[in-house]
């Protein structure tokens, strides 16, 4: 016999994925996180990540556009967004060199996600719902900062 609750519980809808974004400083410490469902554009989460004292935005080519340029102007940040070519307009050698230079700095941020996916099993979300997923990723970011801080203390005193 199945007992029904006296009220209707909302059904959770499965989402095809979540996107996690971080704002990290030059040492690799996470300053702010944002989580969105997988069907939202990455550029929509950019305003949620800005703290206000950043000197530049290091980002991949998905962030090219007028909204990003307006945000950079509003916060007086340097434009370190990678360039992308188009079908009839390939990247110049200067833009390719610029992308490589930016990619070195961006690699530190990608290492955060690689570590979380590879060692902490965060390649897939374990939870349904934005709130639970955000809490899980925020706790992982805190763990990353604690681990990074312990390493810094061990290396630099």
C-alpha cells in the first residue's frame, strides 16, 4: 500500500547539466563562484563573478561581445579576453600570440576545474536543483582554498 502525502510535492526536473564559474586571483585562490544551468550563455554569469577590484578579465573567446566590453569599461578592467577568428577572417599572428599569453594565465583557473573533476569526482553533479549544486560547488571552492592555503603556508611560511 502506497501512502500519499496530504499535499503535492513539487517534482524535480532533471537538467542536462550545470555550468560552474569562478573568479580566481593571480595565486589561484577562488574569490567568487557562480552556477547556472547548462542552457544559459556563459557571458550571463560574468556580472555575478566580478568583485570590483580586479585589474583585468582573463577569459576565453565565449566572453567576446558588447556586454563584456561594457562591464570592462564600468569596472576599469583590462581586456584579456581571448580572440577568435571567423570563417573569412582568421586570427592574425599577433592575436594568436595574444591568445597564448592569455592562455597561460587562464590555465591556472582551468587547473581548478581539472582538480575538482579528476580528484574530487565533480565531473557530474550529484544533486538535483540549483541550490544544492551551488552549495556543493561552494564547499568544493572552500576546500580548494584551504588546500591551496596550506600549500602556500608550507612553501612560503
